[in-house]
């Protein structure tokens, strides 16, 4: 089970476990199309966001959790400004995972996504002992594409084409990855 303490902190962000009480502020983001612009599922109602938070808190708290969700807070104000997650891909014994984060529109465009990306990669390798970490972003999300390319020099594996049908139609994503050996080599420099 995850403690309710700070998981990681850096310039402009603090990661802590997601709580049920976070649903209120996150459901407010649901009213802003910019928040959902590059997410495959499209917009969600406040009730859907509350359910997502309940499901995420439940999933994160199980000892056999296959996914972990965190709230992203502004350390200066304590305000929740987004979410971040790590999800296992395949069997846990494969040690493969996917990381991601979503920020409130007024927290975007200030380098926070890059700093969070570095922190999430470090958590994935150092705390969760993964072998491979991947990130994906919508093919038209240029900002996230550049962020992923710059995080530890992640490798662009290509485009996963029209792999999922969503309310917006067929969805395609860029796929980036980094391996534990590559991460260790970058950390030594």
C-alpha cells in the first residue's frame, strides 16, 4: 500500500498519492476542452472524473497494483494541478511500464511537463525497478512529442497507428521508450 507522503518534488511540482478528495478539483478540469485536447477518451463529465478518481485510488492502493496514480500539486500553494501515473504493461515480471501525466491548462507551457517526465522516469527505474519505460502521445501533440524526445533521450519507436477507436474516431500515438541500461548510463554522466 502507498503512503500518503510526498513521492517526488521538484521545481514547480510535488507528486503525492491521489486521494478521493482530489475529485472535486479534477472534475473542474473536465469543463475545459483544452485539458482533454490530446487525451484519447475526449472530455468527461464531472461525474465521470469522480468515478475515474475513485477507480484510480482503489487501483493504486492494492498491494498487487498494476497501476499507480499521483496528484500533481503546486508546492507553493498545495493546489492540485494535474495527475501522473505509472502502469505495468504485460506481466509485472516483465518489468515494463508506461508513464504519463496530464496538467491543467494554466499549468502547461512552462516546462513542468518536462520536469515531471524526468521525475516519472526516475521513479519507474529507481523505485519500481522497471526494465523498460514507455510514453505515448497523440500524433498531433507537438509539445508532448518534444518533451518525450528530451527526457533522457528517449527513443522514438514510431507511431502506433489507429490502434484504438475513441469518441473522436481512430486514435494514433507516438511511442517513446527508454531501457534501464540507457537510464543508468545517462545518470552516470
